[in-house]
C-alpha cells in the first residue's frame, strides 16, 4: 500500500510538469492567444478549444504564414547576391582587387555566423515574430545605407554589409522552427521545400535584378535600393499576418512534457547527436561550394569571355553584366528543379528505406561535382557547354536544401531547434562560405601577372577546389545514413521528465508487487 502511494505520488509529480502554461513566451507572445483561458467544463468555449489546431494557428493562417516567410527568405537571398550581380562595377568603382571584393561576402557571412547563436538562443525562449520583425527592419535600413557609400570609403561598405548579417541571422535561425511548429511529417517536408525554393530563386533574382537595375540606371548603387523597400513591406506582413504557434504542440504526445534546458545542456545534447553533427558537416560543403559560385561564377564567366576575345575588359563602368543575368536565370530554374526533385526523390525513396534523406543529399553532392568540374574546364572552349554543365551541377547541388532542414527538425527536439539551426549556421558558414569567397579570390600575384588571361586562369584553378569539397560533403551525408534511424527515434520518443529522473536515479530498479510476488522493474517503466 505504501509503495502504491509512493508510485502514485511520483506519477502525479511528473504529470504536473506537463502543464502547458509552463511554455510561456515573454514580450508580446501570441502563445497566450492560442492557449485560451476557459475553465474545464466551460461548455461551448471548451468545445471550441478542443477543435482548435494543436499549434494554435488555423490551417488557412498557417499557409499564409509560410507564404510570408518564403517572401522574406526570397528577399534575404536577393539582397545577398545583388552584390555579386554588380561585382565588376563595384571593383571598378572602388578600385579594388579580387581579394578585397571577396571580403564583401566574407564580412557579411562572419557577422551572420557569429550572431546566429544569439538569435537561436532568443528564438527558443521568446516571441519569434517580434525578433524577426526587429531584425528585418534593421536589415532594411542598413542595406539602404550601404548604397550611399562614396568611393573613398570602401571600409564603410564592408561595415554596412557586415551589419546586414544582423537581420539575416534574426530570421534564418527562427523561420524554419515556426514551420516545424505548424506542420509535421510529409506536410512539413512539402512546406520546407516551398520555403527553401526561395534560396535559389532569391539568389537568381539577386543577379537578375542587380544586373538589370544597373543597366537601366547606369549606376550600381540603385541595385542595392530595391530590397530595402520590399523589406519594410515584409515587416508589415510579419506583424499582421504571421501568428506565433505553440512550440512543439503539434507533435507532442500526452505523456510528453517539452521543457527548455540550459543553453549548455542543449549544446551537449546536440554534440552527442551524430546525425545532426554529420549532416551539418555535409551542409558545410554545400555552403562552401554555393558561396564560392555565388560570388565568383558571373565574374568567372565574364573573364572567360574576355579570355576568348568575345568581350573587351572592363576598364570603365558600367561593365557588361549579361553573364550575371544568364547565371541568375540558370540559378532560378536549376534551384526550382533541384529542390523539387530532391524532395520528390526523397519522398519516394522513404517507402523503401528510412535512410532516404541523407542518401539523396549524398547523391546530389556526388553528382554535382563532375558537372561543376566540366563547367570550369570548358569555360574557355565552349560557353554553351559551360552554361549547360553549370545548370546540371546547380540542379544536383540544390537537391540538398529542404532535405537538410528536414533532417535537423526530426532529429532534434522542438525546444532545441532554433539553437540547432544557429549551431548549424555557425559551423557551416565558419568552415564554408565565410571564407570560401575570399580564399577563391585570393590568388598569388607573385606567381601570376595581373593580365586578363592570367586573371582567368587563376580564378579557374581556384574554383576547381569546389569539386573536391563537394565529394567530401557527399561522404559526410553517407556517414549520416548510418545513424539517422536511431537518432530520429530518439527525438520522437524524447521525454525530458523521464530523462531527468533517469539521470538522477540512474534508473535504479524498484520492487513492485506483481501477482502476489515481487518484481524488479526500472523506474521509467513505472512512470510511463
């Protein structure tokens, strides 16, 4: 009898931790709107609360939320690659070399990378809509300011591009977690695919808008003034359309209690998650390759045309930006095909194996490597073949975007996802596209003269590095496939209260009467 009372008391204590009000969200949280305040048995109001989606957001508003988040993601990547679309003009205007122009991307990525953990921490604990609104508003103002830099102050342009990373860090770490709290399983994968369409489409539009605005205005500064105006529209949409969903509610089971742990505890758990760590290293390879191509591919194609005599060198601006336009169109089309085909191949392969996602990511990287190699090698021989190989290489490379995000979301518990997004951003950018644009552009002037043919050959040799990095990334995703099943099940069955009690009691067995005799069972079995 005493033992029964003891077990009942422990069970009640654990169930009390499942109080949904424990997941409070400070400053202007929308969680309070979704939770309601009706007493049990409150009649019709109680019935309406039961019918409300677990996330606290209606299906129609969830769709509008994803649309707004996609729009903002598209703007982020448009702004990021508008600079690459007008890079020859920027180099000519400021009188800088490849090494310094590569810093434009590097300082942005470094700022974005180091601020991501801050916003990841905040995103797991406070109102995500407010954080994103403030960040995007700041990003719009700084981006507009960067378009007014005089030619004597290149360092100010670097500073403003670095500050742009504040806005992007506030958004990129948080937006996928909102989608994860609105949808589950196949529906989540579909919505993430739509969300990550914005990466190649926005990147391509950045080249297209940058080059066309530069041509129409005859001044590259105007190319940087398009996205800030749209950014302010995005802030309005965020505030009035997006609603904060309840964290983890859509996938939490009745016996689960999702509680936040300390940042250090989150990091320890993430580092012990092999699927998360290995897929992050694989994604780092994707970031290295895409960061290098994003900044240098249009300039490389322009230099190839100069090398073959099809175009004159750019001595005085505005420079010929047609290669940026063509590369932007290729990026948009290949990105749409890559993201869509990656999600579809993964969906079909899941019917055969639960390791489908990392295998598709590995396949995409391993197939992209030879086509990128051929594109770089054929640049001086056949421009048409070069564009075809770039298209195929980018298509296979784009197969990873939505799938990598989905892997993170289902191998990490809801209360750690923003922190995991931030950690992945830091590592992938630190070892990926934070340094790759600078490293690719930093050729040795003592070995090669600064003539157009040598500039082309130097950049060509540097870009070949991307093909080997892509092969390495494929190997990391193949390693991820070895652990994905176990880590996914661990995240799906995660019970913080049971985990904590197991750690404290070391799951010591207790004696429970069973059919008139004593039976030794684990504490966790009794609590469940």
